[in-house]
């Protein structure tokens, strides 16, 4: 009796604790890409739950039906050959489950990599999202403005994020809008998102990148496009201009608050794409210096040869 009340009290305590928890963000989608991911997670959970229920049900049945019983000392169990039907079932069902989950996973992966459903005919808002230790820089090339550690986006419009890093590999992630994607120093990766509901969301770096990783987060606010346009005009009228010297200061390791600028760093420190892609990424000054050093090495080598 005492064990019964202890177990009941434990169940009530667990329910009370879970009732006070905030909903898991990936299960509270606010955009079509996040909704696709959430649906796949629920399908996977339901499939695994079904497997668990069936397996444990069979276990209980077998344990009870074939439990040990009193037999004579000379009892010998009958010799039983393998049953093809049973073997086909125990092998075939897991294979079918894997095929089912694989098809769903591949299909959903193609969906979240493409333009969100319902937005195919619209022009996306392009945002270059670059990371440095330990902050996020958001460049709006069409609007010619830039923010640090916060992101304003319009609702009901496709978003095209072009991701790269000025430091170690990071992972751009807004759980309520979509999945995460890596940002690297020598290439640009593209992530398509959309926000269907106005609101405030949390974004972060989901890949460990040093001691400041825990605070490598950013604020996201989705708003109607009219409000977004108004914000852009306000930034152009009031914000300071982002210079190359100021941007070099921002790249120094450390944490910053939210900053806003006119202009973007793309003019003097372009993203690693096109002619700036791959290992050629860097400022023209760095390239000139490298060429100068190479020329010096060649000349020096020639002089050494003449001396010999």
C-alpha cells in the first residue's frame, strides 16, 4: 500500500513539473519550414511509440504465457524448427519502418532546402548572416543597412539567408522558423526560411565555437512588411555609417549588445562567394601583401642562386 502511494505521488509530481515547462520551440513552429520539421518529428515519435508499445506488449504476453512451470526431472522440450512466417515478420517490419522514415526524411529535406511552400512566386529578402567570435552580423544588401546581434524580418515573405563565418564554423538556427545550417569561412551556404506569424523569436549559434559559445545568440523579430519598411527608413535616417575600421573592431573576439548601421561590410569585406569564394576570401590588401611576399621570396631565391 505504501509503495502504491509513493508511486502515485511520483507521477503527480512529474505531471506538475511538466505542466510548468515552456513548450519546446521546435514543436511550436511559426513558419512553413519549421512546420515541416515539426511534423517529421511528430511522425517519428509516433512511429517509435508504436514500436515500443507493440514490443513491450509482446514481451509481457510471452513472459506470462511461457513462464517457468514445474516439470518432471526427465522432461525434454520438443524440437522446433524455424518458422518462415515469423522470421519474415520480425525482419520485414523493421525494414518497412526504416523505408517509411527514410522516404519522409528525404522528402522533408528537399522541402526545407527549397523556397517555402506558398512563397514560390515572391522575391525573397536576402540577408547575409555572418558570425564572428561571438556575435552575429546581419547585412541587408538591398536596403544597405546592417545590424549586430538582432534581426528584423517581414512576415509572409520568403527569406534567403546567405551564411558564412569570420571565425570558426558556426551554425545558424532559429528553432521556430526552421532548421540549423552551418556557416563557414571559405564559402556561403544558403538557408530558406519564412515567418508566417509576427512575434519575437530566439536565434543562436548551435555549434560549439569556443568559450563564448553559450552567449552567441541573437534576437529575431518578425513584423508586417509595412512596419519592416518603416524600420529600414528609420535606420537610414538615424544610424551611424559602418566603416571598415569600425567593422574590424567588431570582429575582435568578445560579446556586444545590439548595434545598427547604415551601409554594410559587404562593400569592403565581401562574402566568400563568386570571385571571392574559396580560399581567395579576404581583403584586397591581404591579397596584395601575399603577392608582395611571394614576389620577395622569388627575388630572394634568385639572388641566392646568383650568389651561389
